[in-house]
C-alpha cells in the first residue's frame, strides 16, 4: 500500500522532517505534520489520512495517547505510536486506544515500513469485517422472520429487529444474555427441549408452535465446526398463520364438496330407478316394437351411470387430498372399483 497517505504528529521538527523523508522514500504520501495534539485534532479531519504516526510525548495540553484516543473515537483512523520510552505506564495507557503498532525509537526504515504495512492491512480487514457485519444486519432486518444467533453456551450473539421486538428489548440489551433467561417470556417453554436436542444431536430441528391465534414454524440450526463441534446455533421463527388459514379453508371446502357430490349421487340413483321400471315393463311385452324403446331407456341409464362415475372420480380426488393432508376419511387404499373408475 505504498500510495497510502500518512499524517505525522511529532513535536520535534527535525525528527518529523526525517520521518517525512523516510516515508516519501518508501512511496507514501505525507498528508501533513502537527507538533501538538490540539493541532492534530484540527488538521487530521481536514486530510483524512490512511494512517497517523503519533509520538506519545507531545508539547501542549494533549499528549499522544489522548490525541490517538480522539482520532480513534471520531475518525476511526489507525494510529501507530512512536516513543523513546517503553515504560509500563505509557504502554498500559496506549493499549486502551487500540493502536495498530508501537515503535520504540530509534527504529530503522525496514521496521517502520513493516509496521505501517501491517497496520494498513489490519485496518483494511477490520473495515471489511465491519462492512460485512453491517450487510448481514441489514439483510437480517429486511427479513420479516425473527432470527437469533447463539453461542454454544446459549448466549445471544446477535439478533435482528424482529426478534428483538419479540423479546421486548433492544438488540444491544439482549446481546450477551442467556436465552434461557427469556424462557418463558419471549419464547414458549417448549423451545428448551428442542434447543437441547439440536445441540446434543448436532442436527437441525424443525417444528410448529402456536402462540395465541398465530402459528409459527420454528427452525433450530446448529452451525458446526469440523468434527461437529458447534460454534453457533441459529433460531428462526417463520409466521405460517396465513398458510394454516388457507389449509383450513381448503379442508372445509373439500368436505363441503364431498357432501354436495354425495347428494348428487343420491339424486342420480333415484333417477336410475325410473327408467329401470320402464325397461322392466317393456321387456314383459316381448315385441319388436318394444325393443327400440328398451334400447332408448338403456341409453338413458348409461348416461346417468357415466355421470355417476365422473362424480365418484372427483370425490375420490378430494377424499385422497383430505386424507393425505388431514388424515380425514378412510385410511385404507381405494378399492378396485374406485381405481378402475379413476382410470376410465
């Protein structure tokens, strides 16, 4: 990253100029030089460099550690400390500011170059991680399902807004808490057993759960590391109330259709009896004239039987559907006559 821009905060002008020349020889751009912390907090926001080299001992009210803390908090720019002192007090104070490097004077050009490159790379990776995390949160919040991620000890690592609303607290307040503290409450007691099953058997568990007038499909998915050592457990609540309502309507309509069909079958059966009586009467006459009339009545019966067959076929389709989805009706296999009608 030789094209990176670097800001120098150093109260000794000769030392600062020497650092500038070294950086330019290494291919970096020097964004600016400040001798005090006060000057740095004014100028660094104007230049927004890729990195700041910060001397711990500075003239003025703010020392390098205070200045680095301000830059980290307000600008998120990586800082490397430069100091001629390696005492524990300064080192402990510097750690709090999360510096990206710590160089003890004197240092050589190669050492400076290595520390700068490592700091720039680390900052780039952290930025990418933050962006990825932001993208994941944005996607999770765009999903209407309530989603939550646990560690193996069942502590909440992250969750989306839908899950936070379900639990009645903000995501920040819930992060780090034990999910068992929310059972019952935001979660019905039944989830405890399913969660233990998913963890101990290292497998996805899926079940349906009713809460008041709502139905949910709950999925507990362990995310295993190699060897099935669980690293995360995802919990997802998907609202299936609309699907349940639709299934109930189909169920009710299917039963009603069967009732209507059976009604029609009874009517058709009654209609069949009338032409049969006529046939019996003509057959008793035993004449050529009666034969044509007998055939005519037979055709009437045949048409009625055909309609009856079609009605049975449609009713059988509905019956099979209801049994398959609701176990409603005869659990046995259709008889041979029904199968034959379905093939006609």
